[in-house]
């Protein structure tokens, strides 16, 4: 299944308020890679199956000087050319020619540090990457690393532990050459005309949001239910969109099925919801909660995916795309990266001041939700068509986005200093 991710890098940046000891960082990374050797290996394809060769081929780690303060850097971290990450060359890495992880340490003006990491998605999901970061942090701090479990045949392992029945619907579709060419054209056009925006939501703001939407839904909702419903409803309202759209929410199967938290790899499935026009945020939040609660029956697709591949042939997996990837039809995806311990990654006793995704290109309708500055509130990142971004930035758009914020709500310092933050 990871073959569909063979051309996709994932990149993030941790910002620290003070300078980090570069020698201790490098030595700690060496020990962390010994603990999780998949990141220091290389990819190969054998018998139509993607494999990681754990041969300790290594990871490049570079150091650069950046003549700007931390607050300015955070304001442009989402730009593809921000310069804070050396993005993995995923296509070349997929051929076994390039590293699966890169690390860049940027020394900021005023003493801050930006730690930019990029990894090949076929190695693992965000949970797997955070295992590496926790192992790296533990190595620098002289602590024990988290337990990890690398299985040689992940398909065989999951076949034993996942439910025998699932939704019956594969989570991806096969494109013919004409459809693939059309999708490539749509992606290239959309990427050129899109912009990435970030919005910060404080804890008190999210608390009011959750309370109001729970009352509207007539049931208790999680903060994720409320945030996702509020965000996509606001975006849709500002877009003036009156069509039924799809909302996709990736789900970590470790949490759903009591799999070992240190299990390495891509253990993701997804929830896909039809999103009819004029659906209120309370009803949408209730729909998200119902989908999460009924995940196995209605949305788990692991066995259905394999049955589909057995029908079309594994050699055609590269011609498939996830159902949630549909930029022409404004299908929004929200990856929730909170509760994964990003702000628990400490070096020399120093926790991050900020953590953010760093995209290689601005693909519209793709978004992420992470904890906010200094581990308070939430930071939402999404790429949208530039005209819609203009509406979000206008006073009416800001008011709609933050209708649950009160004038007296405290904001972290970086939330007031970061450039163009909503």
C-alpha cells in the first residue's frame, strides 16, 4: 500500500527560542537512527513490493545561518521556498538513489533555532516520525528511547490483527491514462494559483466552539469534531459553495485497534464523509463523531483495498489515488497531528516554541491541525485558491473564522508577531 506514497515527502519544522548544541544534536541523531534504522536506509522495489533496506546508508544533516528572528521565520514556514527544510527527493528516493530523511538546522538571528525535517512518506506516518523525534530527544537528554516495533512484513502483520470485516469499500480509485493526465493538469494549475494560510485558535476559543456545537448537535463532541466542523463550514461559506463535497479525515489505526504505539510504518486509514450543502456545523460535527464511533463498519478499508488490488493487479498500484485526493471537486482533507507529543520533543531541556508542517508545494484543500505556539490552542494550516484566501484574510473572513474568540482572550506572543497569521 505504501507504493502509492512513493513520490510523496512530508516536511515539518520545530522552532526553538534558543541556540541548540549542534554536536549534541548530531550525536543524538546517530543514536536515534540506530534505534529506528528504517530512516537511515534506502528503498527498493522487488516483486512489485516496496521494501526498505536497513543498511545504515545514512542521513544528511546540514547547518545554515538565517538572518531573521524567530517570529519572522514562523510567518513564512509554509512557503515552499522558505529555506528551512531540505525536502526529500521522493521520486529519486523511491528508486533507491537518495536518503529517506533529511535534517536541516537553521541558526536564527537572535539565537533561535529552526530544526527542519523531511522524510519519505513510505517510511512511515507522522506517528512513526514522532517516534524518531522522541528517540532523538531521549538520546540528547540521556533518557531511554521509546519502544519501537519494526515488522518485516507489515501486510502479514496487519492481516492477523485487524478485524475480519471492514467497510467493503476501497479507499482509493484506479485512474486510466486520460484521467491521470487530467488530474496532473489540475494539480499543476491548482498549485500555481493556491496560497497557504495558517490560523491560530486559543484554548478558550475552542472551548466555546465545542460547547456551542455540542449543544447544537445534542451530544458531547470532541475538540477535533468541533474544530473540523467549524473550519470546513466557515471555508465553505466564504467560498459560496453549494455543491456536495467530500471531507476526508485520516485515522491512525494504532489508536483504534490497540496496536502497539511503537509500531513503525503507515498505519493510516481514513474517514470519508459526504458533505451536503447548507449542513450546519453542529450537524457536521455530529456526523464526524458518528463516523469515528462507527469506523470499523463504515470506513475501515484495509481488506477492501487488498481485494481491489488483487483484482486490478499490484503492478497498477501507482496508477491509483486515494479517494480523498480530489482537488477539482474541492475535497478537503484534515490531518490531525495533535496529541502526538510534538511539544514534548526537548533538546537540552528546551521545548519547541512552535511546530508546523512545511509543504513542498501548495496543493489546495489539503490541511493539518497541530497544537499551537508553546503547546497552547491549535494551529490550522491549509492551502486554498488565492481568491478564497483573500476572503479569509478580509475582516469578514477573520470575523467568521474567529466568531468564538473574545476580545479579552490571551494570545501567545508568537501568535501576535507571526506574519500573516489569521
